[in-house]
C-alpha cells in the first residue's frame, strides 16, 4: 500500500521514533494500545489513516499528549519538506 501523504509519513515516523526511544517493539505498543501490530506498522509507514480515538490511545501509550505528537510530526514534515520557518523580514518602509 502506498504512502497516503508526506504528512502521514511524518506522523508515522514520529510514532516510530518515540516508540524506539522508549525501547518498545511494535508488538508492545500495539498491546498497550489494544490495537493490532500490523495496524501500528501501517501507521508508522504512513499507509494507514488512524482515527482520533486511536491517535489518543497511541499518544497515551507513548506517554505524550496528542498535541505533542502532532507538533513533533509537523516539525518532522516541515524539516523534510524544507519548510523550516524563518523569521519574517521587515519590509522597507515605502514612506520615506
């Protein structure tokens, strides 16, 4: 199954990174979330579109808030997409 979008891929990468930092296998995370291991694998690969209910289960199981999970995924997406936010530059005042 192909990746749904770059955002799905970044979200899955974030879950994988958090899971691995905690020394958890996909099986352990799936059991803690009461989800199937293949479903977790699909989310991590960016091929599944998890519901909010399942996102909340995953966040709880990884001991992070859903907002932290989304923020980390957005940062990953922006970094990969080359959209690192630069400070706004002031426009030169046209009223001299």
